[in-house]
C-alpha cells in the first residue's frame, strides 16, 4: 500500500464502500491544505465533467494571504458543497415535501448527500444566501461560446447529475435553477472517484467512506487534527480540512 498512489488506494476503498450496506456508509471528503498548490485543476476538471455554464463553479479555490513582508504566507482553500448533515439551504427552500426541490438524502447511493431536483426547483434563489459557504449558484444560462462564430458541440451536451440526464435546452433543464457540487454522484454510480479528487496534482484531496476504518480518508482524519469551515454555524459539514492555521482566521467563524 505504501508504494501505491493514493488514488489507487482510494479507488479500492470506493469499490469496497459500494459493496457495503448503505446505512453503514458515510461519504465524506477531506482536503489537506498543506498540499494544495492553487493550480485550480480541480476547478477546471469539475467544470468540464459537469459541463458548467460561464461563471459557475462547483469547486472554486479561494486564496488567502497572511502576514507582513517578509514573512508572508499564502493558503489555497478549495470549497465544494459541504454536504451538511444540518443543511440550512434545505430549510430555506419553499418547495417542501418528499418530492421537494432540495433535500438531504437518506437512502441509496446518495445517502448523506444534499440533493437537488431541477424539475421541482422554482428558481426563487432562497437557498443561495442561506448557504454559509456560498456553495450554491443560480444557473443564468448561456454558453462559453456566446458571441463567437459557433457554439461548440460539447457545450450543448447533457450533464448527468442526481441520477438523471439534464439537457442544456428544452424541458427540464437546470437553467434558472440553483446548482452545486454533488460529490460527482454520477461517477460514484459507475465506480469512479469524484473528478476533483482525480485531477488534483498535489493529491491534497481524499474521498471515501469515513465509517470504514480501513479507508484512507478515515486513516488520514484519525492521524491529523481536522477542521471544518464555520463550526459556529453548526451545519455538521462532511468536508474536512487539515491546515497549519485556524480556518476561522481565513474564512470567518
């Protein structure tokens, strides 16, 4: 195991997790900020994988500078959806019920993830400011090729989110709705790790079933002092961080 790339290790962890009972499984992500170099490969990979429109990023990487010259340090902070166990975005959504617009899944492969049904979303945007992590964005439509001689074919291709196929035109598109990271649920469904994890050149991202003590994410979490963003909000995030400084200094309480 020591000679294996951590992606190979996490792939094996994922295959084991997919065979585990859904009620015992807990999807989680951990990001080691000591290894993040701010290359934004995760952001670009995510945009490509999810065919995101202009101005939308499920996996932005924020930059923070601390100290005074000549003792200055810079920290890069990837910030996906936290998949909170107590998600304020869900509470803010006016479309409630079993077939609501957004909810915290409790069953199947998606158990533990905060889901969105674009068919039920009314585009009110109430969930966007409710998220303390700015993880949700309204899809304003548009193509990257707008204003150019031609729209490229890849921009018109459908995206696969939350177990469904979403075209970029016609009925039941995500245009006009709130969108966010979903831990690449469509990739998990075919036994693949989230795109942001696989594209990280510094191997700073970890993903898997944290309830599995053999999993790499569980071992890394146990061996380090982990933090979450804005703990005072009590949202119980499933995205953890390892950092040399307190995240409250960077991102606020």
